[in-house]
């Protein structure tokens, strides 16, 4: 569809008109003409689109080291004549080096796209998981007793992994809980980005931020390719006036494309060959006049291509429904257009329900003509489930350094100083080309008048050989006639050229401008490591590199913000595809082939709502700082090696630091509990030892008492037995004594009687002896015998014999 008529420059049409008028071709044509007037008209002598295009082209040539050298030729030319300058005009590639440093540095900053389900179903599942953990945490001892008693495990989570405090519980849930639907969402976003070669797009976006200060993307959906992510060249991009660095408040965007005329038939099949021919002629003339193709201009393709403006325009739409009461008392709702206006009477059985929502219209306009190829409300608009009134733009744009349409970039800051470096480089070539080598002055008369002293002369050739080989010169202060020799130094070095001083000055200026580039961009020597200071400490170098990273932080934030917003739009588009599109199965299979376990979860993604976050991997400085804390904690015994492994596995340094603090507190509590348990065990051991000692003492005392008692009992028994024995002995003794007494008395009596009897017997014997002896004596005297020894043997014998004979 298209509209043809006289050219007119107008403002944007009224947005308060009806939806029917907004969808009309005339409304779309007025929007396109307003955009064309704002960006492409040169009635005031300037054009916003062409100024941006020329500026971006200039910055990109500087970023490639391919800028035009005409300005340098004009600077060095005399009245436009450079015929006497034999110089190498190739630009010095200073800016490309700094661009590569920043862009490649951004490529090294890795990140993860995280999806967090925020719908009620997922939130309840997470809350239940947290409540279950809290229950196990609070009833740990009871569950252990039940497990010991019944042999049934009451824990779903390993006991050593259970949190011990509220902070640890929150951290455990944030780190370890991940719903399957969230994993499916993250995998789906990752797959869509891979299919669109987003890594290459990211590099282009980073380079645009460094070179131009602005970068743009577009996301869309079609039944052939699915969800598409396209890079937008800022040189062909247009937008409504804004001060927002993320262009959130823009109400129109557009992209200029030079396409083949065959694309016109695809956009509008109703176009005739005559219409296509007219469009091609008018657009080709417009291209030639405006110079849109720039360096890619080629007359061979003028008649085969056409310049189109693909644009989108944001407005609102009134959604109207007719609410009718049925005869049965029920209610029925029917969709109506915004012109529906029922009567407000009590007799009416229906009423009007309306709601205004934001919408995007899209169109295709042929620049240089009044022809509108396409104008329609955009299909597959992206809306968050939490706010159905809001609609996301199909374009994602970022320009962190802008003010009233003026966009700043790193390359733009470097251009003036790069021009000065190039001029200094050309001047160095001039000075170097005019340099002459140092010469030698020889005084021929002085050489010829030298007499060595042996009559021989000193030739000039010999003097030169001696000078060049040894650096020594022979000369005479006085001539042969005694006069002062004015040529006493016949050979002198000529160093009259001042080129060395000029070169030193130019090099100083070169380094000065290079330092200014580093100053205005923040890209110091520590960032690229090109000229590290040997006298600087390592920590100072790292601090300088960190400051340089801070100077370019806005470029990284721009890329991350665009990636986050793009991931959000992909997430919403996937929900729409799974809910409404005919290619649902194809889309699920294309993503699920990377992980078959997630296919069923992917099919349910449209039932959930997600929050998208970007988790940036820590840089080298952040990792080193965290590692220092880990090593200090390990060396002091505040964490274990398992804790260190878990902490290092976390990519978010803030969460890793929180986990480090939680694990330190947990370890301190465990150590304190162990210490208390050891103290308690030692106390119990001491008590048991003391009790055992006391019991041993008591046992010893009791045994001693028992022994003493036994001894006393035995002593008493022995005493009793002794007394009894003594009594019995006494009694027996008494009996024996009595018996003995009786016997003694009897013996005494018997002895007395025997004694008396013996005495009497002896007396009788003596009498007999005496009588015998008297008889013997009488016989002796009568017979006169020898004396008789009555004490001798004879006597005794005779006596005994006599006695024996007596008995």
C-alpha cells in the first residue's frame, strides 16, 4: 500500500484521534514525512541524518587508521603546492591501538544471564523449599533422635549442609535453589543468542560504543527464522529526541536501508511494475543528490536499488468491550471498536468497558518520495506479563555520554591529538630527510707543515688514517720559523647541524600528545602494559590499571544493560511463541536438542513470569582480593579447604564474600562447640576421675574398716577362744591341779610313807651293816687280819654282795 501526493513538510499527527484514523495510510504517511523532515531535510543548511552519518564515517576512519590525509597536506602545503614534499602520508595508527585495547578488554569480561521466576507458582515452590529447610534446621536434634530410634532418615538435605542461622539459610537458598523452569529459561535464552551469533554482535556493539558513543540492536520474530537479533548500524539509525541514555522515552525509531527493488514486491504485492519503476527513479535521484551511499556509491546499481526508511511509531490504542446482560441474568462480553458508545440509560442492558494500552505501528517509507509502502500495527509486540499496558520497543539503544543530541565517544576525544601526532610524524620525516652526516675539516697547509723530526713529512693521507682509526691528530704549535702555528689542529670534526635538537623537540611533542590521549580517555600505560614503569611497585601498577578500567566502565555497563534488556525481550517473546505460534513444537525442539531433559519444562515456560539479571564474572583484581581473604581465613583456620572450594566456585564476589563470612561464623561456632564439648568432656572426665578416686577411697576405707572389723572380730573371737581356752585350760589345770594336788598329797603321803619306810629300812640295814662290820672287826681282831677298807671295792663288793645277798 502506498500514498502518492505533493510533498509537504509537516509535524507529527495528533495522537488523540481515533484508532481507525491512526491505522489509516494517511496517518502513517504524515508520521513518515514528519520523520523525514526532522532527519533528512536540508532547508536550514544542515541535516541531522547526514551530519551523524558524516561524523560516524569520520570517527570510524580514525578508528581504523584510515582517515583522510588531505587536511595534513593542506597544513604543510605552501599555496596548495606539495610538489617539494616527498613524504609518506600514511596515518600513524595510534587510535586503532587504543580502540583494540578497550574492545578486547570488554570481550574478556564474561557474564551469565540469570533467570529468576517471579510468578506465584515458582515463588510458592521456593517458599516451600525454604520452609522445609527451616523446619529441618530448627528440629535437627529431634530428627536425629528419631533417626537413631527408628532408623529412618528424616532429612532431605545432608545434615552437614543444613544452615545454622537465618543469614546462612537465605544465602543457601539464593545459591543452591534453582527451579527447573529457571534452568530451562536460561538455556532457552542462551540458545537463542547462540543461534543469532550474539558474540559477534557484542563485539560490534562494544566497538560502536568506543568509536561512536552509541550502539543499537533490534529484536523481532518471524515464522521462518524464529526469534531474531540484528545489529543496527548507528550511521543508518534514527530516533526521536531524548535525554535518556537508554532511549526508553523515545516514541519513534527508524533504520535506513538500501535494498534491491525486488524487495518492494515482497513488502506490497499490490505494486505494479510502473509503480516500482517510478519509485526506483525517484529514490535513485534522491540517493545521488543526498549522497546516502557515501563511499559505496556505484552508478551501476542506481536503477536496481532503492533507499527505504523502516520505522516504528509509538502511540496508544483503546481496547473497547461491550458488556451485555443476558435474559438469564448472566453477562456477556463482546469486543467492539473505539467508536462504540452505548446509551447511558437505565433501560439499556449493556455498558462499555475500555482500556488504553501502548502499541507500536511499523511502516516502510520510500525516501525522496511521498510513497508509503507499509503501515500497520506491529505484530508480535513484546509486553511484560506484570504490566499489560506497557510495550517494549523493538530497538534496544544505548548512549551513555550524550547531551541534547550531542554524543561523546573515546575516539572523538582522541581525534584532535591524533591529528597533532600525525603532523609531528610528518615533520619528523621532513627533518630526517634534510639531515646531513657530520663532516671533517682538514687544514691542508697545517698538514703539509708538520715535520715529525726525522726529516720526513706527515702526509694528509697518513693524518686521515690515524684520525679515523685512533681518533688522534698530530699537530705543531709553532712553525719551522718559530712563529705560532695557526693551523696547529689540522683535522677538526664538523657538528654544525641542529637536526638532533629538532628531532628531540618533535619527539617530546609526540609523547606529549600521546600523554594527552591517555589523559582524556583514561587509558594509561598500566592498562595495556606497553611501557610499565620499572620503578613502580606491582600494587601501584594494578591500581593504575584498575583506575583505567573505571574510566571505561560506562562502556561495559552499556553492553550489560543492552544484553539484559535483550534477554528480557527474548524471554517475553518465547512465552508468546509457546502460547500462540504455530511453530511451537519446532521452537521447543530447536532449543531442547541442547538439553533433552528440559523439553517438558520449556513447554511450560509461558505459564511463568521471569526476572532477568546479568551476573558479571569478577575481574582479575576482584578475584585476587577474594583469594587473599580466602588464604587469610585458611591460614588462620577460620574455614576449611571445602569451604574455600565452594567460595571460589561462586562468580559473584559479593555473594562469595557473604558466604565467606557465613562459613567463618559457622566454623567459629563449630570450633566453639568443639571446645565446649572438649571442656565438658574434660570436666566430666575429671568428675568421673574424682568420683572414681573418691569411690576408691571410700572402698579402701570401707575395706579397711571391714578388715579392721574383721580383725577386731577375729581378735574378739580369738580373745574369746583364748579366754575359753584359758578357762578350759584353767579348768583343766584346776582339775589337773586338783588331781596333782591329790596325787601330790598322795605322793607326799606315799613319799613320806616311803621315806619313813625307807628310813626304817635303811635304819634296819645300817643296823645290819654295823652289826656285820662289828662282826668283821671282831673277826679281824681275833684273826689279826689286814685292815678292812669299808669304803673300797672289797668292802663295797663284799658289802654289795652282802647287800645283794640280803635282798
